[in-house]
């Protein structure tokens, strides 16, 4: 099964174009929706790390606490009354922690609903990247898994979930099993933000040996020949592995891989609606990509 079939996309004589959605809590969603409708890519990659950290347990509690403390500071009260109110605040914190799982599920469902309302008919790939993975997120592994599981259980039809290979194996398996139960394909990603590994074919085979439906490899070239090595490895491995393969070289040197990767067997390329929405170094805009294909 090729990637278009897996993502339930209509046939086309071009690779799948995925655009990142990197909107934060202060951003307006309607301009993105208008650009999306105008440029008409194939898939939206929702980069949840740009928004969900702002609705974490600690952030929400600090907001509640700050409001209570501000109210307390405005009152002319005795030390005894202040101590009592602070004690009540601690009791409120315990109640907050008890109720947090239900609150979190509700918050995540509202965020996901907003995302799907914004993108309309476009398929959505769910992605969360930590700062160590080249993203914006600060969740630890457990927080990451908790978020992903909650997002999957909202009932919204994600086209796929992008799972970083560096996640601890037991937690990675938990997400894979949950996605399988919901019939959501898993795209397993391997990023090297510093170099282009020597053994690219082995890396691709390692990813393909795992129980996932899509394999993705992104590397950082230091010289032009690194890009050529990636493309050659793509050509060598695309016919060998059973999953659709997605590869790219990042940064300015890697533009060739984003434009010509499909000729070597890479079935998807990432492009932004505009430079404002770029999520990775060297990412072209959709307009630049289409122009290069002419």
C-alpha cells in the first residue's frame, strides 16, 4: 500500500504534500485556514508542541494560584486570616490535582476540535516534538504519552500519528498499540539534527523492522554529497521495505531532497504555506515546491 492509499488520499501524479500547522495559543486560526484552502496541499501536520504545553497541569495551576494570590493581596486582612486562606489554597491545589485528569481530557478535546474545525476536510497527522527533537515542546516522556493517548481518544479521525523513535521503547510500544486499536497509522520518525549518518540504509531498515506503517528519516547534511547519499539510500531501500518511505535532508543544502526526493522513492515532502508557518530548516513553501516541479 502506498502512502496516498494509507492516508486515504485521492490518486495524484505527485508526492504527498504535508504542511505544518504551528499555531500557538495566541495565534489566530482563521488566516491559516484561508491559506490552506487557497493552496490546497494534501495533508496537515498538526505540530501540537506549539500549543499544548500552554495548557499543561503546572501552567493551569499557576494561573489559578496567581489569581487567588492577587485577590488575597488586595485585601486588608490579618496574618491569621491570611494563613487560613493560604491553607485553603493548598486544599484547593489538592482538589485541582485530583480533578486534573478529567480537566486535561476536556482541554485536549477542545484543542483538537479547534484544529479539525480549522483544517476542514484535510487529513491531519498528529505530531508533538520536544526541544531535543527539534520542536518546541517541554513535556517529559510520561507527559508526552499522556497527551498523545488523550488526543487519540478524543474520537477525532487523525490520518496518522508521527512517533519519534527516541521515545523509551515501552512507551513507544504503548502508543503503537493504542493507534493500532484505533486503526490509525503510525509514522515512525528518526531525526539527526547534526549530521547525516554513514549507515543510512541500516537506519531505514531498523525503522522498517518495527511494527509501524510509515517510515521517515530526516538528516542534517554538512556537504552536498550527504544529500546524494540520502537520496541513494532512499532509492535502495524504498523497494525493499514494506512501508511507505519518507526521507529528507534539512537545511539549505537539503532543498534538493525536498524537491526531487520522490524520484528516488520518498512518498511525502513537507512544505509550509508561507515562511511564517515554516517548522524546519530548509523547508520550502508550497508555491516554491510547485514551481520547482514545473
